[in-house]
């Protein structure tokens, strides 16, 4: 069996594949290349009015790349609503290494000094591959998603890959596209060199909140 390394993982993303484990206790990773891929158009995020009010009110302090290890641990933790996760020890190790190398990133939402939620994923060229999110407080992961989209837009990313479409993600505008179309968009995104860290997302965040669409 070929050992999965961080370098192999990046090559897989560039080819349109992503890994998952069957469970947190699994010792094996499986590669996925679904015929239809979930993507969240960066110009089509739907922000419900109530969530927009939460973001504008500053209910959470939002940071980037300040607590990657804690975010991935939060995503891997089992909860009453999610007793099983696909994030095993190998996933944690691989993405932590990618984070140290500047490829994997996190968005954190804080309630005071307590991590209330967040998300993480991989940035490669102008593509961001969202991996997982978690909440320990109402709306924390949703606020993290809004801030992620604002940062990606400000930095010049053009593709936000969600892998699959869930009912939760569909509410925010996530759609499915055919594999061939996904790979076309991925190829275009990989040719770009946006600056994740050197961007101020404040202006794009304001635009997102004022162009919001969705339920009250």
C-alpha cells in the first residue's frame, strides 16, 4: 500500500481527488473522485438575515490560522449529533503538516477565550478545499463560513470545493457540478497565486452582508 504523504495529498487535490477515512478509528484512507462535486460559488453565498445580524453584531471574535490544531480536533470530536467522524489520526497528522507548510488553513470563532467553532481546509492555487467544520455554540461554524468566503474573495480565489452537497450547505448556495466541469474550474484555479495571509477581508465581508439573500 502506498504511504500517503503530504506531497501525495497535494498532488491528489490537484488531480481532483480527496481522502477520507471510514471512521476515526480506521487505519486506512480512501480516495474519492465523485461524479458530481459540491462547490460554493464565491459570488453566490446566501447569508440569511438572522445570520447576517449575528456577523455584524460581532457575536464571535473571528481569526485565521490561530488555532489550527484545536479546530481539527473539534472537527474530529464526536458529539451527540455527530457520534462518528471520518477524521482519524492519519488525517490529523497529514493536515497539521500541511498547515505548517502553509497549505492548510483554519478559521476560528471565539467566545471570549473559548473556541466556539471553526473550519479548516486546504488552499492550492486559487482553490480552497473545505474539509470540515464544527460548532460548540449556535451559528459559530456558519459565521466561520461567511468569513471564509469573504477572505477567499478578497484574496482572489475562484473555487471553493465543498466535496459534497448537504442540506446545510445547500442553504448557503452550494451546488453540484459534473466532474468534467469541476476539473475545468480546478485547472483554472490552480494557475492562480492568491495571497491568503496578506489580505484584509473586511471590505468583502461588508459586501457579502449587504448583498445577502435568504430567509429572514
